[in-house]
């Protein structure tokens, strides 16, 4: 009996301390508004990851003492995920992003992109968005956009080893989408990328 119980506990510990690789995709919320024909051509440059974490790290589902039980990482570097989200966000808004002669480039700095769950799920994103002139390198725009989402109940059985990686992934994806949409729908950014 003791041996069976020990084996069961050991198996739970091994399965609980795992790392799961997940994908994050951008899809616009309710119908992104087209920016119009007066929008200039723009390229999407690099988004520097300055989170102070490994390139693919996203977060963890944690135990009651804050110890990570299920680590979550992205299937590709976070900088590439954010760059792709901005590229797709501009595309659905009718902006051409692949012209080598584009006069402007949008890029940025990722200050925060993480998710965690102890009891409730939480996701945070903070990105500084920059627009520069391609020819001169002169910066024409800089603004930081951020968003946070908290999901779940303070009284829940879906915590610790029972926490859902998929639910936490979906909350992180939603938060990233909201921040990208907030940036790309900002009238101040629109004014800069129109000639």
C-alpha cells in the first residue's frame, strides 16, 4: 500500500514539473478598421526583447508557495511573435508591409510579456512602439502600450497541477492582441504613418 502511494506521489511530482511549448497568434478583435489609401508604405522591423527572461519564456502555473509546477514557453522567440503580430495587424488594416522602398519602419521594445497562475490566471504585456524614417533613421513616434488581464475565480479547483496551460495561453494571446490593436488603432500612430 505504501509503495503504491509513494509511486503515485512520485509520478504526480514528475508530471507536475513540466515545460509546455505553446503558440501565440494574432487575430484582430472585432473587425479592425482599414487605415485607408493615404497610408504610407511601412516595414516592420525588430522588436527587442528586454524582459530579462529567456527568449521563449512566458510564465508558469505555480503551486501555493509560488513554486513553478508547469512552465510555459513559446514555440518561437517572443520577439518574433510580436513582430509577426504587428505585421499581421497592419496587413488586416490594409497597410503594405513588405515594400523595400517603404519610407517608414515600425519597431519596438518588449518590456513585458508574461503569464502566471497561482489561483487566478494573469497575463501582462507592455510594448514600446517606435516609428522611424527608413532613409534617415530619424524617430518620428514613440509610445508605450500595455495591457493586463486576470481571469478565474479566487475559489477554484483548477489550480496547481490541475491548472490549464491552454487557458493561460489563450489569456496571454488575448492580452497581446489587445495591446497590438491598441497601438495600431491609436490615432496618434495613424497621423504619423500617413503621408
